């Protein structure tokens, strides 16, 4: 089921699958994103996406995440993308004056307050506050025992007390929003 027709995936190496709140099946591959209309069987393919200079770039999808607002987040090898209102666009992560667009996204989690946590392969964790649009980047700081234990964050979990747990390549880090 891979090929150039409207009934085939963009590529056979499937990395992630998600059913959205409208019933579409999204299939992420190493060579594109596919939106399957279940009843018709027709697949819409997103193979290339624009970069910051509006040049086409291959889309290598690692994971998909739908937030409570119905936004589809695409975690790709070359950054973060957002599918909203029928359009797929890059989502630029900027923090502390640094452009972090090309970070490798590993996991995402929407916390109980509705904020989005984004785990990366080498740049720690980003916290996106939906209400303010503010993005905070949490990273490992060599002489700060309260920082992340490692910048290679693989998974995110929120416990019943609202603490955010991060699984890294060197163990667990726990963030307590009450104490920051």
C-alpha cells in the first residue's frame, strides 16, 4: 500500500498511527504524513513541508499528537509541525533568542492545565503556555541539581499531584510546578 496514487501511503516504513477526533486516520512515515478518509479510502499525502525560507523539505514523521483543542502536532526528525484548519505548517520554537526549529522531537504531553510539554533529543524540554504563547526551555545545567538530569528526554508523564516526570537517557527528572 505504498505509491503515488490516492489510495497508497507515501512510504511503507510506518512509524506512527493516530485517529483524530473527527475519525480520520493519520499515518506518519519516514517519507511523509498521510491523512486517510476511512469511508472513501482516499489518502491525502504531505511529503514535503516548507522550511523557514519557504523551501520544500522532506517530512520524516516520528510521532503524532492531538491536543484537547483538536490540533494535530507532528513530531518530525527536523522539527515540529502543526496541522490546524486544514493547513500543515512548521511550528517555530524560539526560546531565549535562540531559534530551535530543527530540534528532534521525542514526545509531547498536554498537562492538566492545558499547557504542552515537548521533549527533545538534545535540547531538553520545552513548555508551551497556550494562553500566553510563551515558550520556556528547560535544560540540564551542570552545576544545578534542580535542572534536568540530561537533555536527551524521551518520555513525559504527569502524576496525580500535577508533577511532570521526564524520562531521559540518564534517568528520571521530576518537575513540580508548585515549586518551579
